């Protein structure tokens, strides 16, 4: 689960990985 570690609470990872509105609930 590196994805969770990559973006704990930082919206920065979105820069290298465009998170779509549908992906938002996944990182919750």
C-alpha cells in the first residue's frame, strides 16, 4: 500500500498522479 504512504494528507502527490474526483473517495 505505497499509495497511502505516498499521500498521507498531502495533495502534492496529485501533481505527479492526477487524482480524479472518483479517486478522491479511495484515498479517504
